[in-house]
């Protein structure tokens, strides 16, 4: 059970981290296009 929770936290943390990195790039592209 401990490993399961750890892996879920790791995956969700990675998704949030990559989202934080990708979001400004997407917003910048949208900003430059308009």
C-alpha cells in the first residue's frame, strides 16, 4: 500500500511539474499568435 501511494504521488507530481513548465510555453504561443 505504501508503494502504491508513493508511486501515485510521484506520477501526479511529475504531471503537475510538467504542466507548470508547459503552461507558460502554451500561453506565450497563444499570446504571440494573437
